[in-house]
């Protein structure tokens, strides 16, 4: 009996330690969600500033946002950027975004020639498909690490487009929703949307004074376009990280409930075994007392 209670005691101790780890991971995930969501909100103002710069360039010189890269005459080569995760404990986070991305890419009238995938687990899922030319990148571990990652992706996309290896570029990531949930989303990054460009052309300048572009529009416009693409990719990465932590938070909440339920069950078993042990000891004491009483009575009757 003592061995059983000792074994249960060790299990209870292990469950409590595991519960402490889960609670710490849950708190970290909750904190990270807020951090990345605030970064996305802060980028909205910066995006508006970049768009104002584009409007100034378009109004000033009748420029176009189309980069000077010749579109291939044959099947359109397509590139994709997919944001997944490196770490586990995120439920079906990677399966959802990979399945969504593949379905969207296969519906496009072109051939997928290159994929940039952020996250080893998403890359493993993509490696099981018939797609080739998969470029794996590490998931940034902090807000500061997003900037160099996005810069690297933009540089490689530009190089691939200049070589004619890709023309269209699509971005896929999980988008956070209320209640520790998320949904997969995608958008075309390049070429820039024609309706969006037309909207910028027709958007009036917010003040009466017409804008002036310092230096030539021809040099300022590519910089604004690069900033615009940077913001879109940064937002996609930050939203993916927020969704990843939301998924991890939900997993930790489920794990915490399971551990609490297991602890309740173990504690009930422990108290039941302990009570049974106490009862057995009491029965032994009572049996011994009765045996001594009978023995004493017999001696008296013999006298």
C-alpha cells in the first residue's frame, strides 16, 4: 500500500511540475500575441504614410507603379512566400496554412517555380508534395528579427524577378481572430494591383498645397514601392507570429485543463489509498486489541 501511495505521490509531483511549465508557456504566448498585434497596428500608420508618398509621386509626374521587368511570354512563373512555424505545440497551424496555400496556388493559371517558406515544420509538409525549389527560412524569434528576414525575402524576390524565374508573387499566412483563433489568408504581392494603383491615381491630396517630391520622382518612386512591399510582408510575418502564439495559447489551455483533470483524478486515488491504508491499520489495531482482550479473559476464567 505504501508503495502505491509513493508512486501516486511521484505522479502528482510530476503533474504539478508539468502544469507549472504549461502555465509559463501560456503566459509567454499570451504576452507575445499582444506584442505582435500592436506591431501590426503601428504599421497601419506607416503604411498610410508610404501611400501618401506614392500618391505624391503619381500626381507629380504621371508615373506608373509597374516595375520595369518584362513579363514572360509563356506560362507565368509564380513564386510564393508561406509563413509557418519552427516549433510545435501549435495544433494544426502548419497543416492549415500549407493546405490553403497549395489549393490557392494550384488554382492559378501558371506554374509555381519557387517557394520561400518560413518555418521548418511547414517546409517538411511542402517537401511531401510535387513542388520543387523550396527555400527554407527560419522563423524570427522577436519583433527585431522580422526586419532582416523581410529584407532578405525582398532581395531574393527582386533577384528572381530580374532573372525571369518568377513573375507573380503570392503571400500566405495565418491571420489572428478573436478568441485565440486564426484563419489562413493570401494575397498577390507582385505585380502590384492595378485597381489599387488606379485608386492612388484618383485619390486627392489631403491638403490644399500640392505635394513636392524632393529629388527626382524616378528615384523616389522605387523607394516608396520597396517600403510598401516591406510593410505588407512585415504585417504578414507579424500576423503569422500572433496566430502561432494564439494557437499555442489554445493548446496550452487544453493541456492545462487535461493536467488539472489528471491531478484531480490522481489526488482522489491518493486519498482513497491513504484512507484504505489508515483503515487497515485501524482494523489491525482493533483486531490486536480484541485478541489481547480474549486472551486476558481466558486467563481469568482459567484461574
